[in-house]
C-alpha cells in the first residue's frame, strides 16, 4: 500500500455557524462544534479513508487537547511522528449561510516543530506539504529540511497553496520561487489562490501538474504540455467548505498512487470532498450511496 506523508498542522477547530453577521457589543446566536483540524492532518486522515496509508508529521501541545487529537488520528488509522510540546493550536472557523468559511488562527505548537529525523521518509511514496508549513517558525525550517531529504531520495512532492491571506503575507513572488526550487509533482490550489498566484496563467511552470479546485464546482488538471482535464462533481448542498480541499487532495493523491488517470483521480477527489462538504468542519460524512468511492 502506498504511503502519503503529510507534514504540518494538527489543531483544534472551533466551527461557528452563523445565520447573520456577528453583532458588535452584544449576542449573536450561533451553532458551535469542536472538531479536529489542520490541513496536513485533514489530508492524512482523508488519505486513509481513500485507501492509502498515511503518516502525519507535526507537533501538538503537551496538554489534553493534544492528547485527544493524537488519539483521534491514531484511531483513524494514521501513522504518527508527533512531538508533544507547548500548547495545542486552535482555529476559529466562521461559516456563513452559504457554507463559506473564514478563519481566525492561532496554530500554537504546530509552528514549533523541529529536529525531525530523516528516517520519517523511509518507505514514503509522496510527501505532501500545505503552504501553511512554510509560513514561519521552526516548522518552516523543518519543512525545508525534509524537502531536501525528499529530493535526495527522489520522493515526489505535493504542495497545496493553503490560503490567499497566507500567500499574501508570505509574498507571491517568494512563493513562486519556492515552487521553482521544489519542483513539485503537483500543486493544489483553489480558484482564488490560483488567481492570486497565477494571474491569468493556466499552470505553475515548475510543477508537473497544477490542480485547481472550486469547492463544489469543476476541478481542473493542467500540465505545461497543454494537457487540460476538467471534471465536474455531482451537485451538492454545501453545509461547510472547511477541509473539503484537503479531502479532495487526499482523494486525488490516493488515486494517483493507485495508477489512476488524471480524470479518475479528479473524480475520486470530488467524491471524498463531497462527504466533507456535507458535514460541519473537516470531518468526513458517511459514504453517499449514489456516489461510490473511485
């Protein structure tokens, strides 16, 4: 079984569903749930659900939330290399009536991961890294270290672009330079992230393929040689977009490692993402009987 190694964040998500904008200085009714979150953790758990083996590498706090998160990841079938130190991060996710989400972020201990042994990449078939892992702290240095090790071992690398605000803070040109240096097999970006980075160009020139998603809409696989594959998902009543892109990425990567075509991998990504779109937070809902896994 192929192994996807996911490097980055594992945090608590506090999901706040709002029927209207928060009222300043008074109460606003909301529906609030707590979920496991973190882009890298989401991909790892979804990859297991998609039939791959997954390894998560990251740091959580030496506290009760950290223990609960590690237990949930292990229960979900993910292999773990987790450092326990500091305080576990928390992300508040504000979800509006359309299902669109906005984040208030405190990644806590996730940003302080350091001194990861190169042996974590033993038997790994692809290394997946969210852009959040480059945004600062010891985690950014550790990420560069493991990328170097992966390149030396000829392990393919997958990147996701994470969020427009993170990319703006990091710097558009700087992130494009990063892609040029890493030369990933895949770059996953949603429509807004692709628009910000590519500015009308259809693909990332230094990646084998660019995969562009848009929540419950068409996904696109583009290569510099002109290959352009597009797949629309089944219609979906969106509850919450949180984690859907991570589930899509996991479904795509698992299908790719099984040797599936880009079209079938896009379909597999949609199938897994749909289950996330139908649930609050990044949790996977039950299989849709009308949409069997690819």
